[in-house]
């Protein structure tokens, strides 16, 4: 079993920054692909960023150049550095992990955190 706990969310003004963290336990970090997803009220959950076992990253187009996903396997922690935040980034952000890349990619990961709220005001 895998336990994931997000932190670092909050309220910021447009143009500000936040760093989200996802502390993981109960698994071997190097064997999992991990990612960040978000969901705003009335909208479908969307993939924000993915990092695979080799450290290769993929981003939602609107996040490129603003968000950076990293992982520290030694600390069993996933991060999402978010810069130049915009009101449209407002959402609940979720951490996810899975040994199967494709299952994670399509938003069907077997392991999810409870989420952390990000609110960006104009």
C-alpha cells in the first residue's frame, strides 16, 4: 500500500508562487511514476505534470515554463513548483502514484492523496 499526503497549497495573488509537496510512504519510490492532477469546481480533473521512473517530465501545455515537477526518491517526496500563477490555476491539486505509467497518465492511478487547495486571485 502507498500513502500520499499533499501540502503547500494556499491563497496567492496572480503572479505569485507556491511549492506543493507530496510525502509518500509504504513503497519503493524508484519503482513508481508520479504526477500532479487538479480539479476546479464544475470541471473535469486534468493532468498537470508527470514524472516517470527515469525522471522524464511531461506538462500540461498551459503549465509549461511556469510549473516544474521534481522528485526526491531519497526523501520519498514529490514536488510541484508553481510560478507566475494565474486565476485559472485555481483548483484542488492531487498527488498520484502508480507503477504503471499509462494508468497514471489517463488519471486512473491506484494511489491518490487527499488534495491541497490552490487559490489564485486577480
